[in-house]
């Protein structure tokens, strides 16, 4: 049995009955860093960013949550949320009390295993993002990000958010991203049409 919090009808009745739905507008904050961690969430519609601010005030993006994805699963093991959840576009969120999630997982080993597998895939994506940020050269970082973002066998990437948001995700200034993309386009490594990027030489 799969543990997919974005599909309530597939879940045990305890979770279905305990879930509540909330609507948010762009710019709202679902929870703040160090708020009490009471819920685990799934995004039914919209887009949410999980972010933190450094001591210098710089924005660090941990995850872009899209419709059909769950988030804040680590709340099961912590008393406080470790980041801010900022609503990018009008969104509808399913909220599950973590006490109910914990009880269901304790009583169903198959669901617990499914939950852990999904959590591990998410951790792998975070590791990939951290590896990208460790690349010193902005050019190489951006190229690797484009290659990572393209589906297997595909050379076209269509972004669902602004280039400014992508720059924040990569730990770069928007100016650096714009300038590097323009250089790559002049070198005929990519072509751009709005938020669509085509890798002309994907082997790089």
C-alpha cells in the first residue's frame, strides 16, 4: 500500500478523517521557521517554497513543492519546523495532524515503509541541490542544473517559476543567472523562449 498524502482517498480512515483543507493566496506563509511542528502537509493545487534566511539575510531555497507532493515530513521527528513555507501562487493544502500520521505509521508497517521510501527520494533531491550549490563556477552550476532539470532523453526544459526564483534556488544572484544564460545563448549552447530553455549541446 502506498503512503501518498496527496491522495486522501487512498489513505486509512484515520488520516482521511483527521485531514483539513486550507486555501492560501500568493505571498502567505503557511508556517515559519521555529513554529511548533504540528502538521504534515500535501499540496493539492498550487506551488510552495520551503526557504530559510541566512544571518546575512540571504534567501536559501530548500525545496519547491508542487501539486501532488507532500512536505514537512520531518515534523514527525522534531518539535519545530526547520524552515518557512511561502506560498508562491494561490494554493490549496491538505493538513494532517502529525500525531495521527505517527499513530497510523506505527500500526502499519507497509505504510511506514512506503513513507520512508518517499522521504528518502526527497532527501536525494536535496542532496543533488546541495551538490549543485557546491560547484564554484556559476556557469558550470547553471549547466549542471539545466541537465538535471531535463527529463531523461529530453533537451527542453519549461520552468514553472521565474528566473529570479531559480537563481535563489541555485544560490546565485539573478544578475549572475541572466548574464550566464545570455552567454550560453550567444555560444549556441542553449536557446531560450521565455521560460523555455532548449539544450542545443546537451552533452556539455
